C-alpha cells in the first residue's frame, strides 16, 4: 500500500470534540442546549444500531437527545403528526427521521413536512435548493464528511478534477454540489455513464457512492488521486461470516491512490459527527446566533 490512509475515525472524533466544546460555550453564554430528535419507525436492525449510536454520540457531545421509536405499523398520518409536534417543540432544534421507512409511508412527504430550519439531514427540497444555489443551508451529513476528509489531505481543492460515482439525493448530488462550491471541476457518473473506468481515471478526487461491493478497481484510479469511498456493503467472508467492504477494491486502489478512506473507519464515522455539527448550527441559527465554527 502506498496511499496515505485517511483515518475517518480520528477525524470524526476531533470534530465531535469541537462540537462538544462549542455546545458547552452555547450553554454557558446563552443557556442554549441544542436538541436532536431521532425518529425510528419499525425494527430494521441496521437502522436501530444507527439510531442508538446517534443518541449516544449526541449525549456525549453535551447535546440533548430525544428518541422516538414507533411501531412498524405506524401510519403516515401518525408520523406526520409527530413531525408536526417536533417542529413546534422549542427544545428540539434538529429532526432526523431514520430512513428507510415502511412501505405504507411516503418518505418524501415526511421529509417535506420537517421544518427546513430543523432539517439536520439536509434532505428537504428547501435545503437542497439552497445548497445548489450556493446559499447557506443545512447540508447532508455524509457529503459534508466526504469533503472534510478530502480536505485533510489537500486543503485547497480549487481546480481539481472531481468525479462522483452515484447521483442519489442523499450522497451523490450533494457531494457534487459541495465539490463545485470548492471550485472543483465536477463530473457526476451513474449507471448509464459510458466508459466509467475512463471517467474515473480523470479524477484527482474520486468519490464512490454506488452501493456495489468493490466495483471500482485499482486500474480505474489515476496515480496519486484522493479516493473517498462512501459505500457500505456487507459481503460473505467465508465460514458463515460476513464483513463490510466499500465500493472501491481497497487493496488495488491503495496501491495507486495518493490517499484513500478505509471501510469501515472512513466516511462512516464522519456522518454522525457532521449530524452533531448540523444540530449545533441549527440551534444557533434558530436562536439568531452565528453558526459556531467547528
Ligand atoms: P443509491 O442506491 O440511492 O444510489 C446509487 C447510485 O449509484 C445511483 O445514482 C446509481 O445510478 C449509481 N450506480 C448503481 N450502479 C452503478 C454502476 N454499475 N455504475 C455506475 N453507477 C452506478 O445509494 P446511496 O447514494 O444512498 O448510497 C450509496 C452507497 O453509500 C451505499 O453503499 C450506502 O450504503 C452508502 N452510504 C453510506 C453512508 C455513510 O454514512 N458512510 C451514508 C449513506 C449511504 P442511477 O442513478 O443511474 O441508478
């Protein structure tokens, strides 16, 4: 391996510590404790783990955590009523409804019901629109994490060729917008892209957000590129065991890249840290205070 390993776990721990310090200043100077409400509908085991981890990290950072666990049979009207109560609750500054939702619930309707000022996931069309217009916004957590990780290696990204593989509203599109805001020349690739290896090979910064285990091979990567692997894929590891891998064939890519994020321990830990930072920002904005620099 010749690439520098980008240690997302350590960088996320540093960000969480900065959020905790800023939260304690907010409490001391303004009596304000940012509150994050997380709503889980149903018993999806992966979602339950994410929600538990988010609650734990929220409390550790000195923020208030409100968990709402609803039955898998919850109706859309019941969930919308809860969102409406949380919108009106002054102790709640951030609202996150854990996706995916059961089939009887229209996830987009729920996202659009959240007050954009409390939309710490950054999925509301108002925040997506503000991001694309270059206006201050609550920005989706995983994409922010990707850019922070890339900037630990190369603080000035201006002029870089960036290729984002994946165009979801949750990861691909917002990460492309953020890289554009950093003055990168951005290409968004997807399942209909022709010559994906050739497109990836142009990248100084390659972000993989596809959801296909180890799809991006070492010989698709330009020597020296920064590779940010968002993918989280559980695959068979033999003897009845499973393991997590990214969308990038790590060993091959690490032999040519300049820097690379591992899976696990790369982008994943940044998501929760950026969620806490968004909650702090949302609370400050709602109180008419400047967003703390973290
Ligand atoms: P989606 O399934 O919503 O989007 C996947 C994207 O990949 C689509 O735009 C799709 O293209 C594209 N794609 C699929 N197959 C190919 C292919 N063969 N060639 C090129 N592009 C392809 O996934 P998400 O964006 O939600 O998530 C992507 C990955 O990131 C997943 O592994 C997910 O688990 C992980 N993730 C990790 C997070 C973290 O905290 N680290 C947070 C969120 C997601 P098209 O639009 O044409 O269908």
